[in-house]
C-alpha cells in the first residue's frame, strides 16, 4: 500500500463518514436497535462519537446538533417518520449486549 500522508488520510476518513451517514439516511428502514444488535453501534452512537470528536477539538456541540448531522434532520422528526416499536425479543437482545457504560 502506498504511504498516505495525514492530511489525505483525514480527507479519506471524512469521505467515508459522509458515505456511511448518507447510506444510513438512505436506509431508514434499518432500525437503530437492529444495528445495535448486529453491529454493536447505531446512528446515535455515531452521533455521540462525532460530538466527542468535536469536543476534543474544543467545539461545543449538543447531542441534538450531532444527531442532526448524522440523521440529516432533527432526531425527533426522524423518530416520528421512521422509527418503529422494537419487539420484546429485540429489546431483550439489546439489553444483553448493551455495554455496561450505557446502562444508566
């Protein structure tokens, strides 16, 4: 593999993030609980990671602001438009796999 300088790596990583966020926006039928149960992360996790990265750079950002970046719209609007009720089985699997730091 060719050497990639830090600036190019950052540009590639940003492009990957935009593509992932776009893919998730284009597939709202994939519920967050399904992502969590299968992959261990969801749109909310991605928005939290975005907010964490912003705060590491000294940029204050609310949870709602970072979610809007990932969801492409206000979170409440996305939930109303796309979120369905999770089955008891899906909720139980989520609770089993949920990281301890997220259980509060």
